[in-house]
C-alpha cells in the first residue's frame, strides 16, 4: 500500500504538470487595462526582459540557471555580478542561496518561473513609466522540453502582466547558436504556434508597428567573432516568411552595420538584408565605457545611422545600457565594474545623446540581467558579502534609481522635459 500511494502521487504530479503545460499555451482571457497604445514603437521606451533565472524547487526542474553555472554558493561558479533587491517579494517568491549577509542571514533570490514575480516585474515597468518590453526567446533552447516549458510560462506571465498593468510586449528571438539548417523551421514554427495556439497577437498589449504585429529577430549581421551567428541566406528566408505572415520586423544587428566595421559582417549583401526590416536596432552594450565614449559613439554611429535609416524609410531603435560587469561570470578574470555606472550618469548620457542625435525611440538593455550588471530593475545596495561573496553595490543610490531614470527617458522622448546633461533624478530619491 505504501508503494502504491507513492506511485499514485507521482502520477498525479505528472498529470498536473501536463495540465499546466497546456494552460500556459492557452489564449489570454483575463482583463486588459484600457488605453494601452500598442500601435507603434515611435516615441516608446522599451526594455529587454531575459526571464532566464531558475532556482531549485521553482517547479521548472532546471536547478540553478543564470545565477550560477553549478552551485549558487561560495566556491561555485557564480554567474551574476549584481544582487536583486527582494525586499518587496513575498515568501513564496524567494529561494535560499548559499550566501549570507554579514549578520548571518541567508540571502535569497527570485525565479523567473514564478508567475507572481514576473508579473511584479512587469508592474514595475508600468509603475515607472516604461512603455513595454521585448521578451527574449532563445531559438537554441526551443527543442529542449524543460526550457521550452519555462520559456512558455515566462511568456504567459509577461503577457498577463502587460495586459493587466498597461504596458506592451513583443517577442524577440535571439538566433545565436541555432543550426543554420534548423533556423527557419524552428523559429517560424514557434512563431506560428504562438499565433495559433496562444493567439498572442490578438492581445491588446501585443506591440505593433507600421500596422502589423512586431517580431524582433536578434543576432543578424555580426561578424561571428563573439558567438556563432546564423547564415545570411537562412535569415533572409526567415524574415520573408515572417513578413509574409503579416508581421513587421525589427532586426537586432551589429554596432558597425552601416559602415561594416568593428563587429559587423563584411558580406556585400548585409545592407540588402537589413533593408528588409521595419526597424533596425544596433547592439551597443560594451562598445564604449565612458561618458566621452558615449558622445563619440553618438557622433560616429547613432547620428549617421539615423540619417541612413531615414533616407531608406526604416525606423531606428538605438540601445542604451547602465553599465557592465562580468567578474563572477569570468571567474575573477575580468574586473568588477568593468564599465562603471557612475550613479546613473553613464546611462543618462546615452539616453541624452540619442535624443540629440534624433532618435524617436530607445531600447534599454536590460531589465533583469544581473549577469553582466546591465539590469535596471530594483537592485540591492547591500549584497551578501558575509561569507565570501563578491558583488556590486548600487553606489549608494536607491534600489529603484535606474527605473526612475528609465521613466525620465520616456518623458524626454515625449518632449515633456528638456534635454539636460544632469541626471534628472535626485541621488536620494527612490522607493
């Protein structure tokens, strides 16, 4: 009898899991906030959402993902440099780590598998005036059943939060690492599933542009020195199929795409491929690291890119990032605070330079990426250092400081506040 009970219980758990897998794939039938403007990217401030953090016991069966490569404790291969401020989270959103604060308290983190947490993050976007989010969907993960389930659950949570709280969302496919001969079938097949089964483009909150639902494809036009990039011909086929499916297309590409320098491909047909886009968005994270560097980047790239894009009747969405660090990810072989945040000055400088250059939309990278310390969500100024942890602080500013800057970026791009070189958020203003 005892063994029979165990078997039945296990069977029930499997049945519930199967039911949940189907539930997250259903169309959204909950409430949507009135007045969501999902018609265009123009004038919008959008942030990227990774949603890739997992913890043991979160229901995903994935263990520690993106917090650590193995064990999230001293001596493990830690992969984050920032620590989230979890003071507002409920107990059922928190998971113990092997780190402790100086007073001996166990440090806890969140999981992106937890619907309540993801919806909390989306509500923060709304609360601070961020217009929407690009939800990352990694094409290399789609064949893995556990990762596929996790990605679908995050998408389901983001869409519910976006509809309820009044921000937009769009799917952004990261094409890195996907075999060329599987790129089109894998990505387009997934997109058709999202349209037909989840019916995401029917949501009031789903982002459109030029009168069509927007799909972002990221990783096109790089020279391949950092990661394996997809074949140009396969990318063209994928974009054509998405356009034939009635979508507008945003292409995430290399910083040097226009002049085909730095990180950009030298292929002669690069511009031909990029001309298929409705929106071009060059990746600038880590391409400069100082205030002067941001100004020079604006002169050399952003302003000229915008002129080229307008000449060719394509919209342009530059990227701004708050700072960069991958000390733990590189196991101490890279400096902590490799690109310092300078209490928000570095972030605001990029936003202002893009406004001056003529940009009318901007992509803030990223909302939740504490891995490389590009996160703008609520982050702790008191990370756990009590038993050997090495993490960045917030340099004395409040945990929501970068969310407030993001909100000011929206005001700037809507011409509600003047261009100013000073960060328009007081250092002691927050929370």
